[in-house]
C-alpha cells in the first residue's frame, strides 16, 4: 500500500520531468502551471507515504536507507514548494523534478528497503536530529539546484550565446540571493539537527560526528566566504554543487555502511 | 455580404508608396457614404495602411485605394498593384495575424496590437464599426493575447537598446537601486540610458570629454554630470557602465578595472560598449563578475531573439487557424438561429470582385 503511494508520487515527478523536457525541446516552456502542480501532487503522495509508513512503524520513518532517501526527497519538494514561487524561481521546478525523481526511482529499484530489527521507540531527540538534519539537506539540495542554474545562466551571459530558456531564468542577483537564503536555512537547520544529536544521551559513533561536523564546517566556510564578499558568486555557486554532491555521497555511504545511523 | 480587407504594407510597397496612401480624417464617412460599405475600420501604422470593411455589394480595390489618397491625387497603376485584398476567411486570418504581430516587420512586436485597438476604438466612436467588425476585432484581440502568452513570439529583445536593457534585467532583476555610469554622452548611449531610466534606474551619472555635453545630457535624463577624470572611482560603485566615447584606444582595460573590482566581487558589473572603435578591451569579459557586450554582440543577441521568434511562428499560426475556424462556425450558427448577421458561410461573402 505505502509503496504504491510512492510509485504514484514518483510518476508525478516523472511526468513533471517529461513535460518540462518536451516543452523545452519544443521551445514552448511556460514557467507556471503544470510543472508546479505535478510537483505539488507528487509531494502530497510522498507525505501520504511517509504518514502511512510512520504509523506502521510507530515512529518517524527513518529506519533504513530507503526511508532516508524518501525523506530527503520529501524535504527537497517541501522547500521547493515553499520558496520556489516566492523567489520567482519557477524554473527551479524543471531542475528539482528530475532530482527528486532520480532519488525516488533509485530508492524504489534498489534492494535497500530492509526492515530494521530495532523496535523500541527511539528518543525524541534522535528523531528530531535525523528529521531536521534531512530537511537541512533538502535546503542544501535546492541551494545546489540554484547554484547549477546560476552557473548555466552565467555561462550564457559570458558566452553571449542565449537559448530559448534564457529569459525564463531568474536574474543572476535573485539566484544568488536565493542561494544565500537556502544556505542559511540549511545551515541553521543542520546546526539544530546536530545539537539535537548531542542531546540524545546516547553515545554517538565517531564516524557520524566527524561527518556531521565536516559538512557543517564546509557550509560554514561557504557562508563565510559569501559574506566576506571576497569570493565571486560563480565560485559560491560551484561550492554549493560540490558541497551537496560530497555530502550526499557521504550520507549514502555512512547510512549504508553504518546501520547505527538509522533510528 | 462581403467581408474584406484591402491594404498595402511593408511586404508589398516601399515607404514612398505607403506614405501617399495615409487616408484622411473623413475616410470612415467616405467608405460608408461614397463607396457603400456598411461597416469599415481604417488601420494605419508606419508599416501598413489597411481598410477592413463589410458591404452588400463588392467594392473594387481601386476605388478603396483612391479613397486612401489625399484629395486631388490620383493612384498610379503600379501603386494599385501594390495593394492586396483578402476576402472572408482570408480577411479574418489576415487580421488575426496582423494583431498578433506575425505579419509585422519585426515579428512578434506588440505595438501593432495597440494600433489595431486604436483603429477599432476610432471606428466605434464614429459609428463605422458595426456588429460584424465589432465581433471580428474583439476576437482578434483575444487571439493576439493568446498568441502572445502561449508562444514565445514576443520573447527576447530585437533592437540594440532593448537587448541591452533585457540583458541588464537578466543580471540585476530590478533597477531601482542600480547605479549607471555613462562614459561618453553619445546618442546611442543616451537612448540606452533613457530606456534604463524608464525601467526604474534613479542613479545615473554622466561623464564626457566635453563637460557641457555631460551636463546637458544629465539634465535631460535626470542624472548628474561627473568629471571625466573621476570615472574610475565611479566604477567601484556602479552596476552598469555604458561606454560610447570617441577614443581611439580602449579606455577600460583589465589593468584599470582589476583594482576597482577587487572589493566588489559579489556584485556583477554589466558593461555595454557601443563605441566604434571599442572603448573596452575585449579581455575584460574574462574578469570575474564582469559581463561585457559590444555592439556586435548586442546585434548578435538581437538576431538570436529574432531567430527564436521565427521558430514560434508555426505555433502562433496553429492558434490563429483554430480561431479562424471557430469564427466561421459562429457565423454559421448565427445564421441557423435566424440572425441577420453576415455569414462567412455565405457564398456572397466569399466571392467578391477585386
């Protein structure tokens, strides 16, 4: 039942992705409407999946790598739906849908939905730590998406070769402002998530502490560079892409290797 | 009932011919009283002169053309040949294409819609527009809106000034807090500066070898004149630099800009160099955060936009074709309901003597 909801959600993201690709290829892309609605419907199904799974488990559904991936995909959709329209970033949906689709398709097709043996209710701080940290990752994912958009738009402006999507992109300064806000949102949430991890009262694995602090320091350094004004926006955008790619790989690696990360 | 359009445009006549057929104040009355049109709308722009009309009896093109000349003038045969005539559904299709900007010299330009609306309003006021043309023109406005919003036909700027402004918008978004420096007070930079002021720029500084010219231009565009020798210090503050001096060698080089931009790396600098020979060394574009466009690159973007617009023509034609069919259907159903409205299905409407 719950996987069915997830499959429907994945189909909505697939639909958004295909529609955008076809519209861009036919040079008929219109920013508003279909794409946003498809992502919103996908989000509703994701939420329903997580609710059903959470009720079945009796806890926040973050017990294995499969659920971690879906929760991350849900966080990305949530933050896109909250900030996309507000910051005139509707084209961001064209980049967000393939990312979420990829995450969910990978989770559905891989043999990673293995029931976790632990049944005891975890500490609320541990649940808070895991869920807030993953929402922070959602913000970093969108900072990465905005960074990619910035790099593409900057490249078009530098090369003076514009394509039909050029005028659909948000202005460079707006994209940079969105990157900054997303970085701050992710950073504040991650700080809160890490702090919650230390309040669980349980011994934390060294690898997890090192990884969490490593990610936190990386993003702190990016924010510092951004606010000192000594690093060009293009480099900040590149760093957002690099930081999230590295953090996602590490998240996957650590969660995969260490079952202790799951609740 | 005949529904037809007679006219000439940039497609069929040069400007010398077009400027002879400009019509006159009493054209509506002449078309109705002297020629027997039951309804008539006269559209004139710098690129076209057209009469859209409905009549019980066919009216020859030559008689309509003669009406468009000033009193006492006679139309030459070769001038008459420049006139086109569209009947019934072709007339409907032609108006929809004109209103949508598909028939314009610059494809997708939107000024034409305002001109069509003005022509319609004038005819309505004088009583020359009856139920048929009223319905036809209202539909044309709807079609034009749909073509504009559902295709990319109006996307991208196609003149040097508007390309520069559009690019600035893609970099900065809004202009209210942006600062602009005009290096040289030439006519081209003045036009671009005016366009930026129109879009909201409030802080505009003008410098020129001749301070008098700088002061005069600054007064015209509500900016302020600054000393030529201070242009480098202003570069630290401005977001947009428009250069059009008559200098023989580049004024703005990497070496000069590097120290100025060092402490503003997080703010882009858009440089529009419309001088020939160029005022800005081309390698400035390689600097971090600097976007340099010279006259050739602006022209190239304008051409790319035009190419993109041309690719949208088919999509616009599809929308128009649907509306032409639908409009014809409306006439047929009106006839079936016993309405006295003229009908496109009526053979008399389709065949008319030219």
